[in-house]
């Protein structure tokens, strides 16, 4: 039978079927589901992340590996009762009001998701009150805002202001990004962080979550 | 070769066979029929429904092929654009090519210092004057985002700047239909009234679906406004291949074509016969850096498909040229922008924009613009083709000169040498005379040209009462918006 170590390799190879088969077999044999996740599946995606950083792997391959990992995690989760499922933190993310650009935001979401975050994606053209409602509902550690238009950047500040008004500002970190956005703008509106691309967005979120 | 481009004397360029055109059309029809689109606009959804579209339980609108056929039948196959003086200057049809600048770059790359900074109103005005002065550029766009005005006024003020600093027709970006209405008001003031503008269009409106397969409210609102007012308009998706469309060229074209056709259907339902400009573009995602890249080979192929499809559909075509992914005005920028320009010319794209874009549309380079003016002139010369009439085959001249002779002293040379292409920037002098003249690199010559245009070029001014009307439109908009 394939081992937990093999599971890591199957995640790296993005072989969904083998990940599912092996996870199911290991569970059936009585293996601890948390151990399967922490010692089999997660090391696989971590290795994929490393290889991506070194430039030996491309984003679509990383996405396929992430899907393979998730397929395994989903099976393992079914067997976990009450215990804490590992999770890097919850992030509520969206493209701000008036802005329909979502490709960059979706990438950031997918990469965060692959890195173990619980991502609540509100979509595009999201008004401040919707962010507030989502923060109340999901209690995230991070709120992520994306804007690609100079004209919609002020909507980022509106979200921050609304968080203050609702007395939620000190419960979440605000991370912003998008082509016209800069560290200087983040400082100006009092965001907690800015990331120029999706990979750095994940690093930033891991650091401040 | 039926739908290949046809230029002077036999020059033609084809990307797709007739069978491939039919396959793409059929794939796009399947997408509209089987997958459907999401329409975020009640009037539009209603128009489509009444026209015969089916709205499913998930709210997706499915468009039958019959609607597409009808729209293709009623849409005009050609559009003429007029300059501010009322002269026809752009003829969008067949394989005619026209070039223009781009809109809304974030960063101004100072051509003299290399500094990257936000655009000011003055710099945008100057950049538009440069486009006005360059003979190979046929239309203007807004160049850069104004960092020194209220954000809600950017599009309107950009338009006023275009009217004041150039006579050339424009392609216009506007955030919503009320902005288009103000722009139309300003244009009407400049050309002599609403009715004249309607029949002698001075600007094209640039509208976009949001891929995949979504029709946002503002875009559709603008599209319908344009149809009603006979403002030439496109519905051109900016595909980010691998993210918003399939990663393959054919897949991207099939989906983007479906989106453009869907825009056309809606537009023709609103006002059959109103002018529509067909086309779209792409900037594939680099799968390592996640950057949307301009001017890569796949995008040039995509544009070849757009041009062949436009002739297959008998619609005027819209596309790109003279732009680059490079961060600087450097060798990469010149290689990419030149390739795009030459390919676009051969493909016979009717209206090509973004000449001067670097960093995939985030930065604008006036140096690239000036260089492309000469590249376009070279490309246009190629499009003239090879004249093979007896006078040009020159057998008589060969007889006169004979073996071992020299054509320099022959009348045929004297008669025809002026037809040869002439540079405006390139240097054809000897090394020693080039050195004696200061050994100036192309880059230095470009800057000199820019400097002299910036100092000397005066666009044909607007009449004072027209300026007043334009300023009044701006003022009213500010009042309305409470600025
Ligand atoms: C939460 O934390 C974070 C952290 C990091 C974050 C983050 C959040 N969000 C993003 N990041 C960062 O990580 C991502 C991955 O590495 C990166 O995301 P990016 O989004 O930057 O990168 C993506 C992976 C790839 N890049 C993209 O997806 C954007 C590419 C370009 C070409 C672009 C596209 C594709 C589109 N556009 Co538009 N578009 C342009 C873009 C030019 C450019 N080269 O940037 C830009 C952004 N658009 C522009 C414009 C003007 C417009 N667009 C419009 C529409 C569109 C399309 C719908 C056609 C399409 C979007 C499709 C979609 N589903 O998103 C219109 C506006 C619609 C609206 N209301 O939003 C319209 C107004 C044009 C019109 N004719 O109406 C310009 C904006 C200028 C400005 N800043 O104001 C523009 C720079 C092009 C230009 N020079 O004209 C980082 O920024």
C-alpha cells in the first residue's frame, strides 16, 4: 500500500486520483486523519510552493496540486471529529465598489486558498457595507481589498472608514493590492499591508494573520 | 484567400482558412447558445428576450444563432470618421489601416529624464499635441490618467483636452453613460451640432464585456446609448488568456468572438443599422509572474483571427499596434511594438490603438510613439506593394543602360526615385558625416523631434465660443457631481 510519504509525492505530481485513492486507503487502514493532512498532504503543497518560488513550476501546475491536496484534505476531514482542522486563518476578500477587474483578485484568492487559508470571496463591485456584513458573519483575521482603477481606489478607504465606524477595525488586518495601488497609498489610507503580486500577498497574509 | 487582407498590388495576409473561420464562428455560436451570458442590465435583458433569447433559471441569457445572423445583416460594413474640421479622415472597411495612441496609462515616462511619475493635466495636453503633430497617427486617445483633477472628472477633462489639443478623431473611454452624454455634448459643440455629429462621427466609444461572458451594467448602458445616438462603438473584451478566457489562441478567439457578437446583437436590437466596430484583444497571463503580457506572438495571431473574422462578417475591425510589455523604452519595447505594427498593417486592421503603451498598458512612452510614427510609415510603404506595369518593370531602361552601365544617370531613375520610402528619423548618412553631425543615436534624434514638436506644434485652435461651450459642459458636470 502507498504510504504517507507517497501522498506528498502525489500532491507534487498533481495526481488527484492517486491522492484520493491513497488517502482513502490510509484512512481505511486506521491512519490518523490529522497525520495524513499534516505529514502527507501539506508538505506536498509546501514543496510545490518552494519549486514555484525557485521558478521550476508554473501557476497552473500549482493550482492543480492545490486541487489534489484539497481532494485529500476533504476526505480526511470527514474523519475528524471535533478536533481542530488546520487552517492558516480566514480572509474576506473582494474587488471594491465600482471596479469589475477580478483576475488579479481571483489569483490572490486561489493562492491563499492553496496555502491553507479559509477564503471568503465576495466577488467584484463590493460596497463597503457588504464587507462589514461579511466581517461580522465570518470573523476573519484579514480583509483583502483589490482595485485596478484609479477611480475606485478611494473605495478602499471607504471600507477602512466603515470598519472603524462599526468598531471592527482593530479586529482585522486590512491588506490591499491591484495595479495602481502602492505601499504609499496603503500608508495614506491606513491599511496594514500592500502586496504587489499574488505570491507576495500570501507571504504578507501569513505574516500578519 | 477570400477573407485575407488585400493591400496594394497583390499584398495579402491571411491567418485563417475559410473552414477555420466557420469553425470559430460555430464554436462562438455554441458558446452563446449552450453556455449563455450574464446580462446585468434590465433593458438589455429585455431586448434580448423579446428578440428571441432564452433566459434560464440561473439567469443566464442564451442567444440563438438566428439573432446573430440578423445582427450581422443589419450592421453596416463600413464607418467613416471625421476630424474636428469636418473632413473625412478614417475609413474603416476592408483592409484599410489606421493607427492611434492609447488611453489611461498610469505612469508617464518622462522622455527627457527617464523619470516615472503620475501624469499631470499639462503633460496629457502635451502628449495629445504630439499625437496631433505626428503624420502617421490617425486618431488620439486619452494617453494618461490625470492625477491633478477630481477622479470623477477624469474622463470628461481628458475629452476636453483631446478636443482642444488635436483636430484628429478620438477613441474614447468613459466610465458610464452620463459621461458619454457629456462627451457627446462637447463633441457636438466642436463639430457644429448634434445632428452633424450623428451623421459625421468624430469619435468612437470603447466598451468592454467582462470576460468570461458577463455584460456589466455600465458597459451595456454605454453600448445602448451609442446605438441610439449612432456613435460608433466596439464591444471588445481584453482577454487575459489563461485567466478570463481559455489559454489557447483558438479558445480565446472563440469566447471573445462570442462576447463581441453578443454586444453586436444587443446593439443592433436597440438600433438596427447603427455603426459597430468589431474586434478584441488579448494579454495572456505569464504563468510564472502572473503579469498580463502585451504584444506576445499569440496576441499577434489572435489579431490575425480578428481581422479575418471581421472580413468574414463584413464588419470594420478594431485592434492593437505599437505596444509592448517592456518596462522601459528599450530594445524589447522596440522589437515588440515594431512586430505588432507591421503585423497589424499586413493583417489589415482598420483601427489599431495603444501605439505608445509599454509595461502592458500601465506606462506611456512618447519616445516609442515618435519611433512608431516612422515604423508605421515604413509599414504603409510596404502595403503599397510592387507595381509590375511595364513602366515599373523598366525593360526599356534596362535596354538603355545595358550591361555594365549605371542607372544613376538614367531618366527612369530620376523619374521614380522620389517614390522610394524616405525616413524622418533613421539616418542613412556615412559614418564620417554622421559623426561630424554629432554622432547622434536614434534615441537622441527621437528626443530632438519630441522637443521641437512640444515647442513648436500648434494644433488648429477651437473657436473661442466653442471653448466656452466645452468649459461650460465641464462646469455643469462638476456642479452636478458636487465638486
Ligand atoms: C487583497 O490583496 C491584494 C494583493 C495583491 C493584489 C490584489 C489584492 N489584487 C491584485 N493584486 C496583485 O496580485 C495580482 C496577481 O499577481 C495582480 O493583479 P492584476 O490585476 O494587476 O494582474 C492580473 C493577474 C492580470 N491583469 C489584469 O487582469 C488586468 C489587465 C488589463 C489589461 C485590464 C483588463 C483585463 C480588463 N479591463 Co481594464 N484592464 C487593465 C489592465 C492593464 C494591465 N496591464 O494591468 C486596466 C487596469 N483597465 C483599465 C481601464 C481604464 C478599464 N478596464 C476596464 C475593463 C476591463 C475588462 C473588463 C475588459 C478586463 C477585466 C476582466 C476581468 N475579469 O477582470 C474598464 C473598467 C471596468 C470596471 N468598471 O471595472 C476600463 C475603464 C476601460 C473601459 N473601456 O471601460 C486601466 C486602468 C487605469 C486606472 N488605473 O484607472 C488599465 C490599467 C488599462 C489601461 N491602461 O487602460 C496584482 O495587482
